[in-house]
C-alpha cells in the first residue's frame, strides 16, 4: 500500500499526516508530532489513522500545556 494523506480538524486548526500499512501494522507520521504505530487487526485503516493522529495531537497539546504551567 502506498502512503495516504490524512487530515484532522480540531478547534479550528487542521493537522496533516501520512499513514502507511505494511504487514498489518499501520504507521502514522507527522512532521509536527512524530510517528505512532499499531496493529490494524481488522479495523479500517483510514479510521485508525485518524484516531492515531488525534491521539498524537492530544499528546502534543497536553505536553505544551504542561510546559506552560511550569
């Protein structure tokens, strides 16, 4: 499978990443948020990629908030 582009809109901001599925493992990669991989296990690759990107954005935002609160 070739790399697929995905976007996620959250609070008026659009985030972009790409995902790739190889041997049942999906990897989502973003220049801003790094990379995250999980087993596809019968789930929709596009929906799973969206969920992973959402987690990556949420993790990043939590980290940014934690640093601001110091």
